C-alpha cells in the first residue's frame, strides 16, 4: 500500500474507527488517539511488508483491542488510586517502570520476527489465526516462534537472577 493509498484509506475509515473506539466510553480526544495509534500500527505492518488482505477489518480489530486495553488500564489506574495509601503508589509506579525496562531488555535479545509476533500477540491481543492472516505465515510457524521467544526470554531472566 502506497502512502497516498493509505491516506485515502485512512480518511475513508476514520469515522468508523472513531465509533469503534468511542464505544468503550472514551472521551473524544482519547478515541482520536486510539484511532491514530491503530492507523500507525496498520501503516507499520504495511511498511514491513506483511500482506494485509482486509485492511478495514484489521484496522477495526486493532482499534477495538487498543480501546479495550486503554479502558482496562484506566479502570485499573482508578482502582489503584482509590485503594492505595501514601507511599504504595510510588512503589507501584517504580515496579511498573522496572517491569517495562526488563521487558524492553528481554525483547531486545529476540529477532525482529519474534518481537513482531510477540507484540501482535501480547500488546495488540491478536489471536494466532489473526496473526497468521495478517502476516501470511503459517499458524504453526508463528506459534513455534512465539514459544521459542518466550523460552529464550525466560532462560535469560533466570540467568540474570
């Protein structure tokens, strides 16, 4: 998909994606952010050469998953704020930062393909079938790659501890 084709596509589908993002009760600005993030993800997949058979369907799926993830994070954040007292919030933030740094370091030890599959699976919440459809790779190959990546990360983490 060329940049011009993508621009035309994104203009055509933006209103639909805003409706999908808005169904989670997000504010208008948050829904717009989600749509932008979904379109960036779709463009990135296109740029990386993944065959996209149904761009609109994939865009809707990505938007739905991003909106749900953001809704869960906001709900969790509100719950944490009401339950925490004093220094517990700072500890929670520090722990979250530590987990993020560890994840980035572990992801850095993987191949680009393994990272991409893990991102699609864990961060976007796509199923193996959806990843296979998006990438054009066999489901068994994707499953093996994700499993191998997880084992590598676990072994590296065990070595560090």
